[in-house]
């Protein structure tokens, strides 16, 4: 089997485990409140810490990946977030819980940065869009698996969280089958990043906007659905179906990006998300309308893998890991802020208000993304 296939498989499943561990906590807020006597905002803070500490991990480990190799950092990140999940699941109090989450965020940032770049660099040039789409489809796979697991382990929240340690079994496979590209082993030279400032800023805005919209909503979305009197089993099934669909959408957008402008594809995706938002947030309270809105939003979100490519394809290999990790995970900070804001708003006005606040936060951030994209040409930055 070609080495790029091994790199793609390892990166996809490591990213799936990363997302699984990031989002699994959103199912157990109520149990956490009861166990640790904590308000809703602590639950969303827990979610946000996983995003915020990705920035430090993504940039710090990205620099290590640029100098020591992507494979090393992919192993460290995957093992690290898996072991941190065990600590999180067994936490005796809220302080250990939050500390474990912050530590986990560091390793999550390391895994994404190394996994995305090593798969891209190993892939044949004509398939890089498709390979990146497959790797990022790990997001949909990971989120879908949270729904499946929740159906079976909803009665025991600690055991449910412990399932997030399973990705550690990927480490032996990565060590034995995945390798850095040959070109990586040449001596590195110092690179002036100032010519790339414009694309870095604009890409960060795009990534931050898409995260803010998504995470401000999905940080409380399972709980919001239950507040609509949708059963836990149905919530789990909706998360499963929508995220399997999301995985296929990632692949579809990735493949399309090999022949169609990435910027245009992202614009189409943003418009699709705007169409789906009011339905999934129960402006029309019919369950079928909510389901249709969720699936519409999910398909449109398939543009996500293209946003990191704006950086990966625009900067030299010598700084690719650090800058990609910094930009993508800096966007995660904004997403983390969105989840905290939503948690505070829900604490103040109740979970039923999440639909109203989701529309305001969602449309506001998506509008920023849309305007950034439609004015991109004026920056004179060439995007492949």
C-alpha cells in the first residue's frame, strides 16, 4: 500500500478521535452540573478550553513538526489527547476536569496540525484536495460516533467519556506505517513570512467566523434539541446521520476543490449554512423542519476542509506546520469564545432561548466570513 494512503488513514482516524473527544462533553452537561454542582457556563467553558488551548498546542507543536517531523508530533498529539481524556473522565472535581481539558487541548492542536500537513505532503498533487477532504471528513466521523456511543452509554457519563481514550491504539499503526515525505529531511532555511501576512489574516477571519457560528450553536445543540422534547435516542440518531452526511460532504467539497476555486466553494457553503440556520434552530417548531434544516446546514458545512488549504498551499514547507496550526487553531479561540457567550446567554435566559441567540451569533459571524471572501481579490493574494 502506498505511503500516502497510510498517512491519509492515520490522519483521518486520529482527527476523528480528536473531534470525538472535543464534542463528547456536550452530551453530558446535565450530568456534570449534578455531579460537580456547576452552572451551564462551566460546561461551555469546558468545551471552550479544548478549543482555546489548541492554539498554543497547534503553534508550539507545529514548530516542532517543522523541525523534527510531522510523524513525531502526530504520535505525541494522538497519545496525549487520548490519555488526557482518561483523566477528564475520572476527574474527582471541577478543577481537575478543567485542567485535564486544557491539557487535552494542547495535544489536540498538535494532532490536527501534524495530521493535516503530513497527509497533504504525502498525497499525489492531483489528489491533494480529495485527500484533504477525506482527512477532514474525520470530523464528521468523530461527531457521528459520539451519537452512536451516546445511545449505548447515556446512563453512565464517566464510562461514556472513557470511550474517548480508544484513539491511543492508533499510535502503533502510525509508528509502523506512516512516514514523513523525503523532502522534509533536507536542511531547513529561515523564511520571511511577511509576504504571506494578507492571506494569513484573511484565512484566520474565515476560519474564526466559521468556528464561531458552528460552535456557538453546537456547544449546546444536543441539549437544545432535548428542550424541544426530542428524545435522547432521537438526538443521538440525528447527530449520527447528520455527521455521516458531513463526512461525505467534506470529501465532496475536497474533490471539487481540485478543479473549482476554493474561495467560490466556501462562498457557496456559507450561503447554504445561512439557508439551513433558521430551520435547524426551530424557527419552525416542526421536528421535520428542524431535521431538514440540520441536514442542509450539515451539507453546506462541507466547505470546512478548504479553509486550511488557503494556508497550506500558500506558505513554504519550512513554516507550514507552525502557520497552519496557528491560523486554524486561532480560529478555534474565536469559536471557543462563541461557545462561552452562548453558555452565558443560556444561563441567563434558559436553554429554550438558544435558538434565538444562535440565529444572531450564527448570521453575524457568517456575514463576516461572506464579506471577507467576496472582497478577497482586492488583497492581490494569489490562491491556488
